[in-house]
C-alpha cells in the first residue's frame, strides 16, 4: 500500500511546549519487521460491497492554549479551546458531506476530563454529525488519565458509554479497546485482566463469523518504531504490550488504528498494519489537522490521510470519494 510518509517537522507553538514536542521528533524509517512480529494467517474474506469509514483522532479541546508539556499534568492553565472548536467543526462538516459508513474517534476527546466547558463543547459539536452516521468513541489518556482509576473509568463511561466493545459493519469486525488500562493497569488490575480475556474472546468470535477483516481501534499506539522498544509516554509499556501483540498475530488481525501522537506513522508487524493517525485538533508533525479515510474491499483495505481543507472540498457527488490507496 502506498502511504504518505513524512519526517516529522514540529512547529513549536509556544516555548513551553518545546520540551515535550521534541520528544516526538523521530526519523521515519522503512517499515520494520521483527522476530516478535511473526506472520499469521488472516481470516477468510466474506463477500461484501466496498465501503469506507473515517478514523478521527485527538480533537482534544483545549490543547493549543495548554501545550503538551503542561497538559501532561492534566490541568487547564488557560481556559481557551477556540482553536479546537474550529477544527472539530470542520471535521464534522466534512464527514457529513462525505457520508462514511461510520466514524471511529480514537481518543483524547478533550484535553481536561474535568473541564465542564470542554466537555460541553465536545458534545455540542458532535451533535452536529448526521444521526445516520454511527460514531464510535474510545478513551485516550486525557479522558481517563495517564494512570486510570476506577473513578476515572466510571466518569468516562457515564459520559460517553463503554470504553471497550466491538461492532460489525459488512465484512469488518471492529474491536475497540481501552489502551490506557493496558499501558498502566496498576490501579485497575481487574479491569485490565477482564479486558484482555474479553479481547481474545472477541477475536475468536470474529474468526467464527468468518469476516474478511478484523480491525482494532485504540488511542495509544503499541509501539512507535519496534515491538521491542522501551515503553514511555508515547507508546504502550513493554511489560503489557506483548500479550496484545501475541493475540493480534494469533488471530490474524489486519490492522490496528491509533492516535495519541498527533502525527501520522505507518508500521508493519508481520502481516499486521499499524497505523497512527494525526489529530483533527492541534497537529505536531508535517501533516495538518485532518483525518483518515479507510476503504474496505473484500480482499484488502486501503487508506489515505486527508487534511480538513482537502476533506471539505469533497462531497456526496464527488467521484473521488472514497479515496482508495493502492492495494496491500
């Protein structure tokens, strides 16, 4: 598959943000394969008409005024989210024109989960999405905390619904997981264990359904460059990563779609495609605010990242929707 690749060039918004943003700078190497990523057979395809869906990530209302260095403390220093309001509204407007089969929003819905204004603005804007376009939400670290607790999980669920669940559309079986309790299960060990057991059961169910594609959606990427890399703020801890990678390989998952980095990264682990998608909120790489269009065929998936301006140029009658990349 041909994918847009870029070396990250961070545009520093404020001096305060520089320290944390520099941590994201990394050369874009060729797709990596490791002994930890042995290939496994994929599920048999089912006959279905092609369709496309949209992955959005990190609207994170309030981040621009409270850059990453400060916002890692999960505190709102400056009460302003007008920048994210503008980009989120553009994203919803573009989606309403494009008419995807569904949208998955991979976490960090707001910058501060305890800020009533950010939460209310998120709800106001998402209510503009056409009611016949399903919207699947999942939590990021700014939604349940870098160290999730039972209270933070209950708070998220009371506002947005389940934080791990599955859905099926045509020949796709989608599995949504809470990557934050994978990364740091210390305070919610029972939840983390339950999710892992449920995850394998869902993968087994997907195989029994004989769907063409199993796709996993989460906020934090499993890894950035190699499955053997050390865990840090931007990936899932090495200690807990292995169990999920083993299941992804065992059950022939086609792709894992994540966010968190506010930039685009493409990796492969055996036959599994790992896609990290840039933010509809504040970007931290070459690619501007935007989202990913994923086209689903019987024998492959293809995807492309669109800036919000590019997406707004498309509409119901545009022959270029959906925008398939080359076959895998």
